[in-house]
C-alpha cells in the first residue's frame, strides 16, 4: 500500500536533459551553463548580500546540517522532564542521527501545513483534525480547497483519543477522501500529548488506510504535568510522517519566522513524497540566505530560551493550583495540562462563556478566550496563557475567580 499524492503536483520524472545534467554533476563534470541566470555566480551580487545563491528548494544545506545536528542531539528538549523525551527506539530506524536531506526549511509551520495539503490533497479531499483544537488548521485547509473532518479528544480526568470513532471515520465512505491525519503533540488548548499506545494504534490505522500523519510538535518541549512515555513523532518509521516544528514556539519568538518539516516513514513513500515536495518547495523558492545564515546561532540559543519559558509556565501553573485550592467558592478547576503554554479552566456551565468574558472586560479590565473558540463540546471553559509575568498572571486569575463569584451571586 502507498499514500495518495495530489494530482496538483507534477509527479513526472526528470526529462532526458535533466538526467544528463545530473549524471555530469554526479561524475564531477563541469558544464558551461549558457542558461545560468543566477547573478550571484557572475559577480553581480550586492555587497550587503554576499555569497552565491544555492537555490536548494529544501533550504541551504549548511543550515539543514546545523538543524539536523541540533535535532539529533536532543534539540531544545534536553531540559524537559523524563516524561517528555525524544523518539522511542522502536519508532525510528536510525536513532543515531537526523538526515539533513529529510528536512525542509520554510517560513513557518503554517506554510508547512499549506505545502503538505498541496502535496497530499486534491480539491475536495479531507484531513482529520482534532476537536478541541486550534482553528488555524481549518482556515488553512479552506484556503487549499480541502475539507477538515473532526475527530474527538475526550476528557475523563485526562485527555484521550476516541480511537474507535477515528477508526469508524476512516472505514466510512467519507474516509476514502481523507489523505492525512493531523496530530498536535501536545495539543492546543488541551495540552495533551499522544500517549504510546495511542501512537501505536494511530500509526497502524493510518498505515492500513494509506493516510499520512502531519505531526505538529511546536509545543513538545514545554512539558507541565505529563504522563510517562511521551515522545516526538518526528522520525516515525511506520507510516509516512511529516513532523513540524519551528522557532516561533521554541524561542518564544513569533517574529522569528523559521519552520521546518522532517519527513520519515517507509522508504518508498518518503522518496515519492520528497520528489513531489521538492516541486512545491522549488516553486515557492528556498528560504532567504540572510535568514538561513542566522539559524546556527538561533539553534544555540534555543535550549536556554526554551528552559526560560518552561520555568515561567511551570511556575504559573503551580501558582494557579494554589489560587484554585484556596478559592472560597471552590467551583473552578484546571484540567490536567500535560504540556504547552495554555491551560483550560472549568467553571459552572450555568455561566455563559461569552457573558463571563464580557464581564471580565467590563468590570475587571481583563480578557480570556472562551472554550467555544476551540470547539469545546460544552459550555464552561476558559483558555488562559501561562506566559504572563507572575504578578500579572495572578491578578488575571483572581479577576476570573471574582467574576465567576459575581455571576453566581456570591
């Protein structure tokens, strides 16, 4: 069995001229390129942008090598807890390293979603996306003329996949249109990681139904209260997998627009996927050398920066537990947050989420995101960030608790 690829991407093999040129490159034969329109090879580049333009669709090789070494060494996860580790040995054929040729550099993980939908989906095809979940996936899919079909994360003291329902969807008539399953590891806003047994079954299901996995792991290194055995899907060998990450979350720098895709899985699927992904990457042109040259320095800063943010999120979560434990009403709780930057507060469902947020704005000069922003299946949730300065965070939580008390008439 093999994964379906979109007919929008030209999957034809190189023509005779391209093959002959490739043989010359392989054999070390230099050709005079009468059609070479790269000005940097002819002494015409500006002094402000020196160097020769490489035009590698996957991104400059030096930057990808630096990234591969960084990822192989554990990346920015080295300061995370034991329960948020790297790739398990059974999921990766070559744990000793990351192949730079399996990496694609691009401007953001949002762009990565767009490329992968172009790669895998024809207009009218579908991807599986989590509910609750961040609405960005549905928005990007709509721009690509791709449908999102929701699968549910359920809560019973902790979050888990509704695996029987996912299998039912894949086995259904509409399942024949599904080309990829999006796994957010850990999910936003639930903070839940993909557990080892869930991973095993999801990989098996996707392999059986010829569905690729798109694993968004931008929050992976920010473990809070995880369970044992969590691991990145990057490097998964059991099914065609595209793992996404980038500097926006790793460095806590949304303006550092560098993202990447790591491709893994069965060799035949990987080869076909990369041949087609190269076409997309080439059409959209490689990442700017000006940015790529800074990648090694940014990678060097990543572990320290991730640790700094992790300290803040863990500290605010601990303070949140204290505030909720001492709240006289005792009607507000926080759902177990395994990882990420955000947590979900649960309050009595008799209080309308919109009215609560409006009261925060009106009476407390504060705001938060109601649960329905993330397609929570019932009323009574607020999503709050763990990133603010501790005093600002505490003041915000106290405002929420006060607003809840006011709306209950206490």
